[in-house]
C-alpha cells in the first residue's frame, strides 16, 4: 500500500519537475514533495504501522525515492541556470577584437615623420644623430659659434633669455659645438631639434619651430661635399626634382656662407603668404665652417675643414605636405592632424 503510494508520488513529482517552467516553480515542487511537511514526510508517517521487515524495505524505497527526486530537481535547476547563462552570453556577446567605438588609430605628427625619415636616411649613410638641450648656455648658442657678446649678429635671432643667464636655444647650431667636443675630427653628424625665437608669428614664422643641423669635419672638405648632402636630403624628402637656388648668405659661423632657397611649393613660385609673395622659401642655410669655430671646438683649422647646414625642418614639412600656414603644425587641431 505504502509502496504504491510512494511510486505514484514519485511519478507525479517527476512529471511536475519536468513541467516546471521556472526555478520558482521547481522550488514549490521541492517544498511540497520533499519539505518537512511535504508529501514524502506524510507517507513516512505510516511507517510506524509496518512490520519490521516491511519497514526496512519501505525505508529503503523512501530514501531512494527522495534521492532520485533530489537529483531530478538539481538537474532541472541546473538546466535553468545553463539556459540563463546561454541567453546572457548571447545577449551580451562582445567581440573584443573590434576597436572601441569612437576611437581612431593615432598617427605620427608630420614633423616627427619627416624627422624620422631624415634620421633613417642619414644613419644609413653612417652619419651620427646627436641631441642637445633646449636650454643652452650663451657660450654654446653664440660665443663658440663666433658670435661674441657685442656682435651685431646676435640681433639676427631674437632670443628668449632666462634669469639664469642661459637661453632657449635659437638654433640647432650649438649642437655643432657639442658634437666637436664629443666626437672630435673627423666627424659627420646631424642634430634635429626644437628651437625658439622671440618673434612675430605669421604664415611662415613660429616662435617655436624645428631645425636639423648637419656638420661634417674632415680633410679637404669642399662645397661639393656639402651640396651632395643637401641634394640627397631634398631628393629623399620630395622624391622628385624641386627647383632650388643658392645665393650668398651671412652667418658668423661659416665662411663662405650660403642660403639655399626652395621654390615655394604652396604657390609654385607665383607668390603667396608663405613665401611672402617672393616665390621662394628660405630652407637650408649652409657654408664652410669658420676657422674660429673649429678652433673653439678644439680642432686645428689648418689640418681640418668642414661644412655645416641648418635645415628649417618645419618649413620643409610645410613644403612636403603643402601646408599653407606654419601655425597649423602646433595648433593641436585634430581636423589638421587627422590628415596624416
Ligand atoms: C640659422 O638658424 C643657422 N643656425 C643656420 C645655419 C647652420 C647656417 C649652419 C649655416 C650653417 P636661420 O636663422 O636662417 O639660420 O634659420 C635657419 C632656417 O630655419 C631658415 O632657413 C628657416 O627655414 C627656418 N626658420 C628660421 N626662422 C624661423 C621661424 N621663425 N619659423 C620657422 N622656421 C624658421
């Protein structure tokens, strides 16, 4: 009698477990069947009236029914949890390889790009790349370059002086001085870097801009060596013929001195604000190193000679990319920067 009652109870509980639509419904079945006042507990109350033999048999059946139903409940509960997890993974699916929305890949600033291109070119030719500080001594920026204190050439470059007596370097030429001390003759070096001048800003003049110094010291250095380096540089950057002109130029640290101008690539020589309507842009002043400069650098000018140039790197970048106003370069304007 108890036996058939148990079997019927197990069968109906199993049906309800299978049919349960939610974990809550399952919990209700668990309480009603296996709970302290549940159906199984009710059946077990009849055990007292059984013979000892039946009690053992029914006791076992009771226990196995309980275990079976508990397993069925657990399995069904797990299937609910699995389904919930699968649904969540489906809904929250994320491709971690996709770029985050709203971000764009960065790019090198055009100045950095050209500077690196030139460093690679010159390094491949065996040229040393040197660095110098932006805060320089008056001696390195002027005196050692043959510009003594009262020399009128000091006014050629409006200088930001610091209360320490030092200055923000007005050109990369002081790295010539450092290069001679560091490398000694013979030497072949370039020095790209940022320079500062206290001057009026316009389409082709910034107070903060970049130059790239070049210097060679060796036996029998001539203007032909200098022109070879400068031509190689321009060919590498423009990858085509560009029109240049060489004219005499005065810099106290070279003798003779030259100015190499490039035909303005913004207006193709017809005149615009960048070239101040002249059709030409001053790009690459240069010359043979003045004997005084070699001497102050500890190099005997009777045994060694040299050339030096001071490329206007920021202007070169303008010509290369057709940038019609120097102020774009340090504007931080993303509309400008995203073009590179
Ligand atoms: C010099 O600075 C010399 N140290 C260059 C030199 C080196 C001559 C070695 C001889 C031998 P200059 O002041 O002309 O020269 O500047 C060099 C270049 O820097 C110019 O041709 C120009 O391209 C660039 N430049 C000068 N002033 C500015 C400015 N305010 N903004 C942007 N570029 C400038």
